[in-house]
C-alpha cells in the first residue's frame, strides 16, 4: 500500500520508500525544497575524478556506485566509500 505519509524524519521516510510504503516523490517534496533541510547539509568528502565542473550524478540502485558527468566530457563510475574509480571512463562524445 503506497501512501503519502510524512514523518519529519528523513531516515525513516527513506526506509519507508525503500519498502514501497511511500510515494517516490515524498522525499523531494518534503525535504529537498525546505530551507531548514538544505541549511543542515554539509560536505562529507570529495572525489577528485574530473577536470571540470560536475554537472550530473546518479547513484546505482544499491547505493554502492556513483556515475558522474562533467564539463571535461567524461562519465566516471566510482565507489565513493573506498574512493576507487572504475578503470572504464567514457568520453561522453562517444555515447549517443
């Protein structure tokens, strides 16, 4: 059963989403647009895998890998937890 239940606790709401209890956009609508939430965010670390500004990121379904695309025209798959970068880096000009 999918509902629009908002608990005010991000971790709880993410877990409810993972088991299919909440609508997919509950996090976006109740947290990401809130000034209080955004002001609490902080930098946890950096991955020096690009030579340009990063324009897009996408997490794998498991949350283990991060795909990033940059002004340097490369797409890079990395593991942000152990900071290892996939040997395969793709020039975005080659991907159409």
